[in-house]
């Protein structure tokens, strides 16, 4: 494979209610990758993906700005990373059209997210929801991104991204798009509901007690952790001892991810504890970490003009990367007339 600049891309939907799963499974790891300084980093709000299901226009605009505030509050620095809203960088949608013509219907039909979201009512789902993964591949490949940090639920979409890159390269006889590596690592790639350890923590769960929102204050966080479902046994001193105890395992994973320790280190500290002793420690740690982020988010939200300036600047920087990659793609495909 050709040599590609080490570059990270990742994104999140601006559909409201950011939660601890988004923070630990994605944002916190994006910040670590930014700070490591080994890769260029591009982080995106994917509003074009959000509208694959109905979004009230005012709410979408507010959620996009809120998400931008969330990224910055979590530690993404708009100088060191490129921070963008997807629709402001038109090359994403332009490359997605080319990929709509590379990807096969059968590939899309196999996507579990499509099956879950469209359900039995597929005939009534938007065409955009079906084509969603081709736009996601375009998001990544329009930067020739080499690494994509995500939670576990995005794995299948990243495999499809590689399939699209391979088929494009093969069909046109080029070595143009990289085979991007998913980065799904750490204790929190799948944060579970606080009420049911078999379900993912999610904004669509009707119970607010099932998740810690990034905007929850310290009292709300402590209350949710106190009421989190557990079992009557004390904590074991080894991680394997949590097999068959999904709620306990989830809380241990959350503690490890929040404190930046391995699960084994956490187990050696908390082994033998009852939940009555463990939960207040976790609540304190969660409130210490999440509280300031929520407060900083609301402070940033007070200056929308500044958020809009940051996004406009991000789009400008992004297009320095995406415009030449799209122009070259068009040339490979045989499209003329753009003057490129
Ligand atoms: P979205 O908006 O559903 O989620 C954003 C990120 O948060 C992670 N995540 C979780 N991680 C751990 N535990 C959880 N309970 C949890 N819930 C959510 C997700 O895995 C994801 O990393 N299709 C993507 C957005 C997207 C994208 C991209 C991502 C569009 N284009 C290109 C990467 C690269 C999505 O809907 O994520």
C-alpha cells in the first residue's frame, strides 16, 4: 500500500443528549490521540448523518453547536485538531455519491444498524438511512484517514469502509484510498446502561436513569450511580470474577476508563468491597471528571458566534485536505469540467 500521512478522523451525530458512553467510548480517546501528537486529528459533527431520520431544523442547529461545545469542553483544541461540521465541507457528500456507486445493495442490507433502525418498516425509511455507511466511508476516506477511534458499535461500518476502499482501488486499478484501521481499544468501548447491563448506554433509552448525561451536575451523577443496578455479591479481586455479572463489570469498566487505569489495577484496589463502599468512590470520580466538562459546555454555549467562527475556520482548513483528494478521485473516475 502507498504511504499515507498518519491521520485520525472520527465523528458523532448531533442528535442531543450526549452521554458517558460518547465521552468514554469516543471523545476522551480522541483527546488522547490529539495530545499524543503522532497523528493529524480531524473531528466532525455529522449533521448529514443526523438527517437520515427526521430532525427539527432548530433543534438540529442547536444540537450541532452543543456538540461542538462538548468536543471543546472535553479537551479537543480547535487549533491542534481540525474541528468541523460535516455539511460545511461539501467534499464529504460529493465523495459519498461516488461511493454510492461503488458499494453494493447487498452490503448495505447486511448492516445491523440499518436492520435495527429501519426495522420492519424499511419501505418507509429514508434512502439516506440506507446509504448511511457510504457517507461514513466518504467522511473517513476524503481525508485519507489511517485511523478511526470509535466505540464497538461502529465496527461493522468500518469494515464496510475498508471494503469500499478496496473495491474502488480494484475497479479503477489504483492504490488511492487507504485501508483504514479501526481503533476500538480500552475499557469503555461499550458502556452499558446503568439499569440493565445487557443494553448499551444510549440516548434513545426512555429512562434518563440509564445514562449519565454530559450535562448532568454532580448531584444527578451521584444519584444515578447510587441507584445503578448491581448484585448482592462483593467485588472480586480479579476481572475474570466478573463473568456473568454485567452490571458490576460495567461499573468497573467505567471506573477504569474514567481514572485512566487498567481494569486489573482497578480490581486489585476494589477487590472485596461491597457496592455500598464502591459506588460513592465511583460517583466522586465521575462527578470530578464530568462536572467541569458539563459546566464548560454551558459556558461555551453562551457564545454561539465564537462556535460558528471555530467551525468556519475548521471547514477552511479541512478543505485544504479534502478538495485535492476529491479532485483526484474525479480524475480517476473520468469526470471532467471542474477545472481541476
Ligand atoms: P454516534 O453518534 O452514534 O456515536 C458517537 C461515538 O460514540 C460511541 N458510543 C459509545 N461508545 C461506548 N459505549 C456506548 N454506550 C456508546 N454509545 C456511543 C460510538 O461508537 C461512536 O464512536 N456513525 C457514527 C458517526 C460517524 C462516524 C463517521 C464515526 C459518521 N461518520 C466517521 C467515525 C468515522 C455514529 O452514529 O456515532
